[in-house]
C-alpha cells in the first residue's frame, strides 16, 4: 500500500464483501500474528462460556451478558 490511510480505507470497506467468499485481512508480522491468535482464542473461550465478546483494534473486549444488556 502506498499509505497507511489507504490501507485502513480498504480494510474499513471489507464488510461489504460478506457472503461473497472473498475476504481481506491485514498482513501482520509474525509477532502480531501470535498476539492476534491469542485474542481470538480468548474470544472463543468467552463465547463458549456465554459471554459477549468481540475483537476491536486487535484487543478482545469481553463482558458478561448482563453487563452488556445494562449498557443499552
């Protein structure tokens, strides 16, 4: 990519590809790939436990379902 702004502009539009079988992910260095896998595993474990969990900006956000509902 010629600039970081251009890269993030493209990545922000990837949701329009849902259902097409095409995906675009950020290319990460090996150390970041390891950290990303750890965050994904945290989210998967939390969801199995019935918690609300997502990843934003390479960090997992995990809350009890009751906490999420009370924030509405």
